[in-house]
């Protein structure tokens, strides 16, 4: 049996094959295919000329997520948040990366203000419901998002880290009434209590989710056609790995995963 790793970069897609019995290592390199990165990945694997049924472990690193963020090529995304907090995403933190640059401009938010939508509700920091979720507000929001052809939705309510009940209710209603859109709920993404960090991370997850889901599903389908029997593992930005099913729901965990894998490999080689 063999262990296989692949990495998609902006220019090239690389692969490394390790024979578990002999310890022999082979490498391959092909041009990346930006329109569908899965194609370049499969071409890279085919260079090894072995049946994928003989691969016991497959891990995949990619720059697809960071590229989508940097190039602004994610999905049309909306944000649903607590009434009075729609501008948290734009206000951000008070620190400036260029303190003495009078011409400094903050990055444009991934979600424009007209798609940052408020719902009446309020959860206390002690997890108690202060204002019940207003379902009528949500029904109007859903109709508005459908009119605007929103592809992905981020839901980030104040103090949802303490009690996600309202986010769960919103998620359930979106599944029922707007199933064509992907949904990211902040309590699933991060339990940090800082509202800007939690909102920003959830929005980024929602922004890249449709892109990653199409990409990963295509790769899974191609692997299945070639009788790959194991589970596709995806590199995380923290240096760990996750199954592809998890990556489809938590794509923000993949940001910069390719460079991280390179750093880990370099450290291993140096030791």
C-alpha cells in the first residue's frame, strides 16, 4: 500500500507518493487548473501510474480558500445579525496596520451593507434570553435575500457563544425556506466572545463555502470513479487534518493550509 499527498498552488500542483513497504518516495508536478483545481489534482495523481485502490492514506493541501478571499471570488454572501449590530463587520477593531498613513483605507467588507441584515432578538452574556427571536423579521429577510440572489448566508448573533438557541432556530428556518443557499452559524465556527472576530470568521467561512463545496465534491467524485477506498483528508491551517466532509462545512479551517503543510514538511526534513 501507499500513502499519497497532493498540494494545489496557484501555478503548480504537486504530489508525493510514499511506498509503505519499501519507503521509496516519488514526486510529481503538473500545472494547476484554476477553473477546477480538482482536475489538476487528479492529473498529478495519475502521473504515479498506480491504482488509487492501493492508496491507504490521502491528504490534500490547497490555496483555494485564501485565493478566493484575496481575489474576491467567493459567493454572494449575506449576514444575519442582531438588531443594532450590522456594522460590526465594518467597524472592526480600532488598531490600524499603518498608523501614520493618512491615506490608509480599510479593506472592503466581504458583505456589503445592503446585505447585512438585522433581526430582532437578544441573548444575554449569561445565556438567558433577553428578547425572543422575531420570526416575522426573518421571513422578510429570507424573501429579500432570495430577491438579491444570495448564495451563502452567515448568521452571527450577539452572545450566541453563550447560548446558540436563536442561531439554531434561524438555521432550521433557512434550511426549510432557503435550502439553495449554504449557511454558516457562528456558534459552529468559533465560540469566541469577541463579536468582530466571530462575525468576521463566520462571514469568511460563508463566503468561500460554495466554492470549496463544489471543489471538494468534484474531487471526491473523481476519486470514487478511480476506486479510492479510504477517506480524503484535507490539510488544516493549524497543521492538522480533517475529513473532506468536515472541510465542506468548515472551509475557513483550510485557509493557508498549503503553506502550513510546506512549513511542517520543511521542519521535518531539517530535523
